[in-house]
């Protein structure tokens, strides 16, 4: 009988084990059973072409909804259809580490330019005691420029070295939530009347975001049982970012568009909104993990017996790519960001551990949720390697007997046809990426639009080096019990 520690460690090992088993098996078959591997690769490529078509359909569907949503006057709709909207309070949580004031100011400028009345919007800025001097400077600047811009500006300092925490966004938000609870209690507010939005400090909201959010919250049949997920764009410094960063940034946006339309496996990611009641009911955002943005959904889903969901918001929030002044630093930042996101694999072991505590959730729901999480990380780590390397390996190492077979002779042509068909996904990505581009800055010439199209030729290399390998890195660290800390993404804009 395994001890609780060893059982949890087994759960942490299993996702990485399934990924490494796939890769090692593919390597073994390529050398010792190349015909088997060729059959497997053809079948897998057919499956992947179907997946690309499926992905493209839902991405286009989501784009069409986004295109309609940004044209609507959500605040007018809110006032006309829901007279009681003013009874709700919107609160924005903005964790700060060492970001420059220009980044903070841009975020607050966007909030203050919202169509939603500022007398119903509170802003919580939460800095770190470990960068206290910088944090105090930021507070002074914010008070000077935005002291009367919102219903309230609240400043909290997250102490360093609290028990049971790891330094990072999750522990910062967790502390701020419980500090804000005291403020809400003093006001006598009901938690279900408070809508919180947890944003990165570089998040630029759409002017109609809070009107749209409040409208969707009040139209929802059970709003305290749902999180609300906007579309994430990385437009703030896109024109000044290297091509690889742009491709990966758009890839994240397309994944979000696809997920918003699908709904069945939609989980909160990065910037998101939810009822303060739900956040307090589950103890706040997790303070001891890296992937607190997705974990909060699973906390709520388990707490409410599987009766919790994520509702799509088809308005965008825009953030920065992980650009630095030097391209190699930018690429390093991208790798670390992707590895940090892939560390969400820790949710699999969390679910496996928690499932036996929740008999009220059907095994069907449990298995479907677990499958989506597991398959997502498996595909993230494996697909690019299978297509670009292992898919060709048996053709390179096969012996003379295999080379004389009709299957071997025809396989390159079959794979070429399948990959050509899969180009539909790349074409959809190119078109939508051009539609999502922010206005071209004056210091970028017209010819840069051509670069924005040609950058998609980097997709295979980008997916291998800055998607599959960082994910493989993350799951391997978890397998070995070498837990990652929270690395803060460096994000710089041209001035």
C-alpha cells in the first residue's frame, strides 16, 4: 500500500511517463519495426489532418463571434436590459513585481477609459515586499495620476516568506483576495455581488470589457458557478517583437479562440473573471503552485461537485509578448514562459488526488475532464516531434528489405499530401492573424505586413523548439520531482 506521499508522486510521474513512453516506443519501432512505425505515422497524420480541419472550423466560428461582439454597445445593452446592474461591483486585481511604471500606467489608462462607470470599478494593486522600494515608488505614481479615477484604489503589500507559499503571481493574488475580503466585509457587500477580474499587470482591456462581463454575469442562470474567460491577444508590443514570438503569441490566441467555441474543455487561462463568492468558497487562488490561473477553475469545479463552468467572453484583453531588447533574451523568455504554462500538467496529479474525495461527481465527468487535461499536455509535448522527426525517422533508417516495399516507396508521397492538406490550418492562422493585427506604428513601414505573412513559415521550428521541448522539459521536471519556481516573464515595449 502506497503512502499518501508516494501515491501523489506516482500521479505526478504518470503524465510524463505516458509522453516519454510514446517517444521511446516511436524511436524503438523506427529502428526495429519500421513498417509498423510507417503505418502508425500515416494513421496519425490522417488523424491530425482531421484535427486541423476541426480546429480551423471552431477558430473561424469563434472569430466570427468576436467580430460581432466588438461592434456591440454592451453598456447600453446592460442599462436597457438589466436595470439592477448597478448593484454589482467590479474589482480588478493587478499583481505587480518589478514592472516599470509605464506598463502600470498603460493598464490603468485603459481601465479608466472603459465605458463602464468608474464609480462601480475598484482597482486592487498588490505589490511585493521583496521589491518594496520599487513598489512604494509605483504606489506614489499611481496615487498622483489615478487617485480620483476609480471608485477606489486599494494597495496591498504581499509579505515575503509566508508559510506554505511559493513566490509568484498566485501567492500575491491569494494574499490580496483575503485582504480585500476585509474591505468588502467592512462595506457590508455580498460576495455574489462582487465580480473580480484577475489580470496580469500588462493587460489592456477592451473599453466595453466590464460592461460585457457584467451583462454576461447577470444573464447567466447561476453566475457564481461560472468563471468568465476573454480572448487573450498579445498585441501591446507585437510589431516590435521577433517573428518567433509573434507566431507563438498568435498560436496562444488561436488556441483560446478554439477553446471558447468548443466550451467542453474550456478552462480559465491567464486573465479571467469570476464571482468573489466562488473565489472565497474555495479559499482563493492557490498560493503554492505556478498554474493558479487554471487551478482556480478545478478548485471550483471540485468544490461545487462538477457544477461549475467557464463562460466565454468574446471581447479581448491585450497583453505583451515576452520581448526583451536582445533577441536571444527574448527567445529565452519565450522558452521559460512556455515551460511555465506547460507546468499546468500539475493539474493532472491534483485531479487524480482529489477525485476520490468527491464521490458526488460522476466517473464520466471525472474521466472526460481528466482526458482533456492529459491529452492536451500529451499533444503539446508529442505532436510536433512525431510530425517533424519521428515521422521521418523510419524512412531514414529502414533496411534494404523495407525500402523495396510498395509502402515505403509511396509513404513520402502520402505524407506530403497529408501535410499539404494540413496547410489549411496554417492558411486560416495567417488570415486571422492579419485581421487581429493592431494598428501599424509609424516607425514600421508598409513592407512589415509582408513579414507578418512570411513569419508563418517558422511554424514547424517554433512548435518544436518553443512548444514541444518546453512542455517535455516541464513534464520531465515534474516526473523527477524537480519542482519549478515561478519565473517572471520579462516584457518590454519600444519607447
